[in-house]
C-alpha cells in the first residue's frame, strides 16, 4: 500500500480547458492562489498548445509569470513550438501527452502514437539540455477505453507507458479519460504496466464520469501507486473526448485519503472555498460529493 501520497491538481488545465465561456486570466490566478492556500503542492497550471485548438488556455503567456509562489507548477506541451514557449517563460516541469488509442492521439494532437513518441524524444532531449533539473511527465490518455475505438488492450497502454519511460519521462500518468474504469480493470492494468515500469513512476488520472474514481484510487493505492490527479470541485472533461465527465474531485480525494489515515496536508475547508468561488464564476455547482454533503449539512443544498 502506498503511503506517501502526491496529489496533482489539474483543475486549472484539464478543468478550465473544457469551459465554453472565456475566463479572465485574473480569475484563473485567484483560483490557483486559493488552491495553493489550501495546501496543494503540485498544480498543472495551463498548457502551451495551439490557441486555435484550445482557446480557453490561450493566455498561458500572461498566466505563467503571475503564478503565486509556493506550489510546483507544470504545463502541458504538445510539440516543439509549445516547448519553446514554455522554456521562454522558465517552465521547469512539463507534461507531454499521447494515448494508447491511435484515433484519440490523431484527434488530440494530430499525430500517430509513434510520431508523438518521436517528437517527444526530441523535446525531452531539448528540455533536459536547457533544464537539467527539470521534471517530465508523460500522459497516456484513453488508458482503458477510447471514445472512438472503444476498449483498449492494457498491453497497448503498458507498451506506450514503457516507451515513454524509455525516452526519458520521470513519471507516466495513466488517464481514464472518459471515466469508464472499475477496480478490476485498474488492477489488471497496474499489474501489466508494473511488469514494464516501476510502480513509483506511475500516476493515475481518473475521471469520475461514472462514480468509480475513488474505488479506483483505493485499488491503485493497494497496488503501491502513490500519485493521483484530481480537480477542484470535479471540474473537467476533454474537448477531444466526447462523453468525458469531470476529473475526480480533489475534495473527494482529500476526504477519502485523510479519513483513511493518509495525510495530504490539504485544508478541505479552504479547498471547498476555492471550488465554490470558481464554480460561481462558471455559473454552476461543484460535482464533488463531499462538497455536496457539506452544502446539504449547512442547509444550503437545494433538494
Ligand atoms: N502553441 C501555439 N501555437 C501553435 C502550437 C503551440 N504549441 N503548435 C502549433 N501552433 C500553431 C502553428 O504555429 C500554426 O499556426 P498558423 O496557422 O497561424 O501558422 C497552427 O498552430 C497549426 O500548426 P500545426 O503544426 O500544423 O499544428 P496542427 O494543426 O497539426 O495541431 C497541435 C497540432 C499539437 C498544435 C494541436 O493539435 C494542439 O494544440 N492540440 C492540443 C490539444 C489539447 O490541448 N488537448 C487537451 C489535452 S487532453
Ligand atoms: Zn483528464
């Protein structure tokens, strides 16, 4: 059972990238500030992708230099142009992203899986030469199922994970992009992936589309995985994955870990306030279950 747990807050990137209405940079910054004040130590703050593909995160150049000090920030990078933009701003933690489904990679970054790995190998070499102490994550999206291709053989996911480690990423994040997985599948995938790469290189990125994310976290924890992605209030989805629901809510993850005796150093009350504030801007309520329970206890939850 993993005991030193890391939480990577992906709300500002995976969450906000999916929002239709334009969110001012200042609002994003106060959201991130509130997340940092709640004690979140690792935050994926934005992406350096094409603003034509993801307009919502087109303000990365304005956002990055204004990020509040404290947390470790990372950014999603798809290609050489994205890496150059990030290096210019001093970004030292990057996340590259591919998937175990050809169709998804094509629709998401307009490359094949092999092309993406070849591009990433060059990006990693460039990044390591410019930022020797930098940190690199590689995402394998659609690790269980693809919205276009359906079920994905776990051996394909393990294969891509191994290739990412071989080209030099520090960590592989396995993404249940459309939130279909159940614990038995997490166990099966973890077993196959850990035959290819060490368990301490694995993070899980669960979406909670079908309410299975916490059960999946428990399963992964029991198999030694210690890093989980989540988003405040359950923000999220993916514009290139029809049917993707929000990420596992950070409140639910923190509640579950703390009550299980696994300390997170995250202040649940402050985190709830951070979520409520950003959801108020978005004009809807957080989907986090622990958040709904709080509202209902305080009598403000509509029945
Ligand atoms: N940052 C900013 N602009 C970029 C860019 C980047 N990282 N990469 C490409 N562009 C620009 C190019 O300069 C070009 O601009 P122009 O039309 O004004 O000349 C245009 O985008 C097209 O460039 P091209 O290299 O042909 O890219 P593409 O259209 O094949 O798209 C990606 C490839 C990777 C840039 C695009 O698919 C993308 O940004 N995907 C990200 C998707 C995402 O964020 N998904 C969320 C994760 S789940
Ligand atoms: Zn996601």
